[in-house]
């Protein structure tokens, strides 16, 4: 009887649906990734190491991963503040600001890069006062950092927003009635409930920033060993017909990104398991 009940609980056409799903994922994701790894096998271990250990490659990877992680952390903090304002407060223009959050999703990356470059150039609206203060943004690593924040903020907001909307404010009121201060309520009640969503938003913002190209190259300056990102170096190697070199750098980016995202997902599961069932 249990087997019959299990079959009845299964969605009709499960086998066909699963087969189509696996086939589509293989065509779109697994086969291209396998081709990437196979192409990199054309290099000997010594050649592979020489490519990755070169000063230009290491600096490009450092810029991409370091600034992407820093931008994701900033988005985690500022995105949480934006979500709190949009969900817990009612003010004129709230729906407009809520829609503006999605602009980086819809805006072509090249357009975003040109707009940010014009805005933060030395004669731009924001770049001019910053330049007067001795801060140069455009064509420096700071510009890359700004672009990564711009394209990553919606991932944190849209990941955390539905979770905060489902969090009953009465829980906070109950904590306050039991003598908890505002900070104690945030740390012991709100953050544990939002923890998995915050980690997911962090991982998504980081992954998006690491692979960003269009909005970054316009404002980066693209100086080797200074403001050159790893995706641009891959494109340069492809234009030089050094395909194995490009795939070697791409493989490293893929592996490191996968390990970081996997670790964040494991941490997310751990945080979720510690949330008491209500």
C-alpha cells in the first residue's frame, strides 16, 4: 500500500519531466562546462601552472574575486537596510523605489557601464566633487567596486524581501514585551530568521559580480596588474587565439566560484537548521 501511495503522490509524468530536465541541463550547462575542462587538458600541468602563476593572471583574479566579495558584503548590509525600509515602512514613492531596485536587472550592462563612467568621471556629477576631495573613481579599482555594487544590490534585496514580508511583526512585539531591547530583538529574533536568505543573497551577489563584464570594463580603465578583471583577460587571450590559456583561467574562476558558493550554501543550510520550527 505504501508503494501505491508513493506512486500516487508522484506528479503525473515525473519520469518524462525528469528526463527532459536532465537533458536540458546537460545541453545548456554540463556539456559546455565539460568542454571547458577538456580544452584546458591540452595544457601540460607545467603550462597550466605557469599561466595561473603569472603576475598578470594572479592580479586579475585578485581584482575580480577580492572586489566581488567586498561588493557583495556591502550589498548585504545596504540591501538589508533597503529591504527593511521597503517592507516595514509606508512612505510616499515606496512603490517607485521598489521598482528602481530592479533597474540593474533590466538595464543592459554596457549601458550601465557607460552611465557609471559618465557619472564618476573627473568631470561627472559625482566624480567632480570626489576628484576635488582627492578621490578618483573612474578608471581605477574603485570604479570596478562601484560597478559591482550596482549590479549586485537587486540580488540581496529580492532574496531577503519575501522572507521579511513573511516574518510576523508580532514576534518582535512579543520579544519587546518580554524585556528584549531593540538590538537584542534584531540579533536574536530577526537575524536568525533572515540568516539563510541573507547568505543566499550574498552568494548570488558575489557570483554575479565575479562574472560581470559589460558594466565593469567601461569604468575599470583595464590597466594590466592594476584594474584588469579576469573576464577581460579571458577575452584578451581569446582575441590572441590562445584558447587553452583562456580556458585555464576560466576553469580556475569556475572552480573557485563553485567552492565559495558551495560553502555558502552549506552555511545557509546550517543556519536554516538552527531556526526553531514555529
